[in-house]
């Protein structure tokens, strides 16, 4: 995350609750809708197989430490 984005996130947390609707309305003015995004994305399903092996072996993967921060 860029420094400016981190600052924005920090400032959002500091906005008093009564000012949130006004700040949200102002932010929405600066966004444009994303159109014509294909779904699913091109990378979706790019791994070989049908995904059942990971689910079937989930306990084994977890026992090996999969998903743990080290």
C-alpha cells in the first residue's frame, strides 16, 4: 500500500461518526463505476485439476502448516 493510501485509511478511522455520511458522499464523487469486467477473470481456474484434491486433503495441508504465518 502506498503512503498516501495508508494516510487515507488512517484519516478515515479518525472521522467522527456524525461526519461519515458526508465524507462518504464526497468520496463517492471521485469514483467511477467499473464496467465490462469479465467474470470470471482470466486467471480464475488456471490451476490444473478441479480443486477437489485440496478440499479432500485439507486436514493434511493444515497439519503441514498451510496458511500459517511463520
